[in-house]
């Protein structure tokens, strides 16, 4: 791996962690558990476009593990892992299909992140009744996904990465 | 943004609206089931008013006028208290930190999954 790429990758990962921390300091503004802006996804979507699918997975993986070790608990790690895996698979898949903008990719990532959390909650809380939150989480994932995707798309255009 | 972006985002927004619409059709419930870690720890009729400490006092369930809500919790974010009153079949109050859920059911024979 070229050192330049490694450096950008490390920057993305640390940015994702800082954004995660920042978001954890924002008090929850709605009563539905699991609703998040997904600021860290800015760094992941940027890595997906600027570097590639595996690199984005590395950024997301480092973020999930390190954030859980620094600020989280065992349970929050499981929720964020389930969300991150589904979200990444969906985003990389949609980008590979092609023809969609970064906004769509980020929206799909946001919605799938929430879906992953619902599935993990189903497992951990032992009740399928939790799907009650699905419409709220699809809506919030879509709206915040638009904002995150627009920002990430802008960054991909503006940040020069060619050598 | 291209046309297929608009279709995808519009489709997701429509889907969530449709699911919201479906949840308006819920019948009013008759009782709630309290689960901790997936194990049922109690059921309470919505017809009888009462105040019940749950899970060793970590959350307090109140039943009042056919509605259930959590009046207090020992977790920092108190999201479960903010979730307010539930009374319709399938509605849930969740306290993630205490792994506790309060689910409303309509019929005595509770099915596990509702949308």
C-alpha cells in the first residue's frame, strides 16, 4: 500500500472516530431509540469513493471497534457492528451497480444501518415487536442520509487525491 | 442527482409513509407484556390503573386511563420515559440500557411480531 493512500485511510478513520464522538455528545432530540444523524458515515462514504470498498470497510471497522473501546459498552458495540456491516455491504453494492449518486449510496447506508440495529435489538431484546420503530428509522435514515451523502459527495469533488 | 436517485429516495420516503399509515390501523390494546433480556417478566392489564416498579426498580411502569408509560428510569438518557404513552396493539416502549421492553397486545394470545 502506498504511503499516501495509507495516510488518507488513517485520516478517514480518525475523522470517523471524532465524528462518532461528536455525535455522541449531541443529546437525543427524539424519543425513538436508534435515531442518529450518522456523521461518521461522511468519512466512510468519502473513503468509499476516494479509495474503494475495502478501504471504506477498514475505516468503518476501525471506527466501530475503537469507538466501542473508548466510549461504548458491549451492547453498543454489537448494535453499531450490526449497523455498520449491513450499511457497508449495501453502500458498496449500490456503488458497484452504478448509476447512483453519493447521496443515494449514503441514504441506503443510513437506512441499512438502522435496519441492522433493529435486527440486533430483535436478537438482544428477544421480541420482534421492535419492528414498531421501523417506519421512524427508515424515515430518519433517508433524511439524514441525504445530508450526509451531499456532504461526502462535495468532499469527494473538492479534496484533491490524485498524485 | 439523477432520475434513479430520485426514485430510490422517493421510494424509501413512500415506504416509510406507507408503514406509518399501516400503524394507524392498529386496534387498541388490552394488556402489556414487560420483557427484560427477552424474558417475559410480567403482564399488566390496561384496564386496571396502577404503578409498578420493574426489573428491580430500574424502570417504573404506570398504567392510567388505558395507556401505559414509563414514569421513571435509572438510565442517563431516559429515552424510555420520553417515549410517552402507548395504548395500541403492537406499540412498544424500549429502554435499551436496561434491555427492557414494554409491548402492547390486543388479544390475550400474544403473537410476537407486529408491523
